[in-house]
């Protein structure tokens, strides 16, 4: 399947310049998904940002690629974004494992001078005790499951899917090694946000994983704990008030639905507006 280039795949007429940042926004998706035209990982968020003057582009890394492989893809997307827009740097806005792909790219692939900021949302910077528990299953079983995942996503467009290794990179021991090897780079503004569900029944799709992660890691969004999401300047929980909370899918508007008391698109407009105010 032909890989899309870095060019933005949505269009909108800017209603204001509130999000007209100095450097373009590159969205970096998380594990298990790809950037698509018809089924956008980020829901209605890109159009909302563009309507406020932002230039929005995509990373296009593999759904099940390792951090190292995906980081190389993100690097190509960043360089293409710079060439397309004429910008000297980009602002990275990353969700879930995409934040780890971005951090590796910045520190290990000589890209610190090409990135103005990295904003991570629900990224497992400290790994996952839940993943530690899951990967206690026999290795042959994990690799057997990986065979089917890799085969499926190869057909869907992944260049080099590696389900087992990508999963292992989310273990807490792997996170310790990763964080020691990949320190924040001078000149890049790092900030992070977390989200969490209030109770298991808040999102039926995440009811079971929420309980499992809560047992091992505490407050979480059904996948990533609040504590693990903290990196750089921790800006707190997005929409931390309310009876429902937000799930791992809610925060990227994956279902494209409005939630009572929470404006998902507005949250991102606020994040990007602050980047603009910082001169980024």
C-alpha cells in the first residue's frame, strides 16, 4: 500500500490566527494505528486547529513498528514538513507511544535543532507494569500472536511491523533504560499531559483494561497511567474535572463524538495557542 507523504490531508479555511504558530504542527500517532485520509486517527482535531490558523501535518509511522524504526519514519516526515512549509523547525504533538518515537528521533537521530517543542499526551514514559504482567505469558504465545498482527498490518501498509518487540519496549525495565539513554535535548521545549477515566463504566471499551491498569499503575485512561505520562514540564490532567473523565481514545477524538462538559477540539486549540504564545 502506497504510503502518504507528509502533506496535511485535511483542509479548512482559517477563521482566526489563534493557532498560527511560528513552526508547523506535526501530529505523531500512537501504537496500533496508522494515519489515514478517511479514518483520521486524530478525529476532528486537525480541522479544528487549521480553522484557527495552524499548519497541520502527519508523521505516518508504522502502527506496530519499534521505537527505532518509527523514529526514522518520523524524521523523514519532519524533514518533508520543513521542506513543504519552508519552516526551520516543527512542533511535535504526540499521543501514546508516538511520544517515545518522537523522543528517540530528537535525541538519537540528530534532530534536536529541527524540533521547537514536543508535547506528549498519555505517553507511557515510565513504561507499564500492566505490560510487564501481560508479557509474562510464554514467549511462544506472544510471538504467535505477533505473527498474525504483523501479517495483518504489513498488508495494511506497515513497512516493518514488530508486534513483540514494540510491546516489550513498553515494559518498565525498558523505560528505565530508554530514559537513561535518551535525555531531553537543550533547545527543545518538552511538556506533557495526562488523562484519566473516573471509573470503569465511564468507557465500556476500556472497562477491563482500566481495572487492570488501575490495579498495577493507579489512575489511568484505560491504557496509560497518569504517573507514567509525566515528562518534561508536566501540565497536569486535561479535563481533570467531571464525573466521566477521558479515555485513551477520547483524548484523540477517535470516535468523533462530543462528550458532556468536555470540548476535545478546544483542548488542542488551547495547547497550540499556548505554543504560539511561547513564540513556537
